[in-house]
């Protein structure tokens, strides 16, 4: 997408270096926007390969409310490998500190414990399907959570012109237990003349790694909602607040700018779903799995290796 490359170029030229929690400085700019009309194809980057399978696995987990890291890893999505519920590692960290003599060793201990812990806490998946529901015995949540996905689907079917079809991914009451405080904090769907439009709002935007996958994920979610409700897909728009390129990703950013853009692929959602046990049934967004989509004509440049800032 040219818009994506234009944002890379803008940050490389105008971005200012900023410190952050990872210890790796970023070139940063604010309140930028990506907008794509789905009639022009599926917005999967072509200047490097984006693994749509991993995006789809993550989205399936979110829509099913799954908070087990193992579930995502077993299916081939590595996105959450380095994170976990931070409250689950405190005791293990304290027990292991006696073996550490340098800050680097302490950091490596933390990374090791985070990778081994399965619980992702009340992150995206929990909030989308059980917003603010009590997560464990030491939680300040409510007995009954809110199924935001079901509410939005119901409104699309009964009152599609409702302007309150909002899903909050960020819950300040439970954020301290989430594997990572939600970067894309909310998404909204809007209907106009038979077309459904998707908007998402992102507080922290890792342009080189996160944003490209976020764009693909919300575009795929829009296709699923359209399949469920019968609307045609319209525009997908992301508002990027703190938009940044990590210093160690600058060479890779320049590499992408040197590559030409290929025609966008297409994605089709089948009318039926093949479940994990082989059972076939009519499409339902609540039963959809990452195996139930077809990607056509994806021509792309090779992947670009980039380390995640944890």
C-alpha cells in the first residue's frame, strides 16, 4: 500500500527520537491515518510478506475469547510468545534473582519466565467476549462480563444504523493483568447504504511490525462481519496516535521504500466452515476458524527480519 510507505517516509524524514519503556529509541510522529477501500483488494503488504495465517489465528483466538498462549503457539501464531500475565511472574522473578548478578541477566530471566508462562491475562480476547468479567480471585471485575462481539453482531442485524457499535479492547480496571496493555484500544463499525465500514483507534503503533498486521486483522474482521450480516465491505481506517519506527528497524524501513508495490491480493470467506473435527456447517462468525478463508494472487517481496522490542 502506498499510504503505508508514505507514512514510513514521513516518519523517517520528520520523526523525532523518543525514549520509551523498551529502552530502544523510536523515530516518532503523531495522529497519522491509514484508510483503504476494500473494493481495491485486500490490504496485505506486498513490499514484504505478511503471514496472513498468523493474523487469522490471532483473530480467531480473539473472537473466541482465548487467553492461553499455548493455544496460539500450537496453531502457528508466535505473536504472543514473549508476553504473559505480568502478575504471574512476580514470585518466579523474586525466586530467581539470587542467580543473577547483572541487569542483563535479570532481563534474560524475565524474558525466560514470560515465555514459559501460558496465561495471557485479560487481554484482547477477554475484553472482546467478556469485557470486565472477573478474571481471577484477586480481580476487581464484574461477575458478568459484556460480550461486545455478540452485541455488535446483534445490532448489525436488528439496527444497522446504530452509531454505538463500539468494541473496547482496553479496560483500565484489568490492564495491569493483561499480557500487554492494548495497543489498538477500540474498534467501531458503521453502516451506510449497504456497506459496512471499520475504524480502529491505536494508541501505540509499531509501524514496521504491528501496524501492517493490525491492518490485515481488522480488514479480515470486516469481511467476517459482512459475511455474517450480508453487508458489503467498505473502508477500513486506522487512526495511529503514537506512530513510531524503532531505531533498530530503520534499515528495514528504508529497504521497504526501495521496493516496488505489487497489485493487492483478494480474500474470500467461504459460505461454509470446516471445524477442527472435520465437521462442515454454515458460516457463523462465532464458529469461524483461521482455516476458513481463501487468499488469492498474493505477490510479494521476501520477508524482512526484525526483532520485537519487548
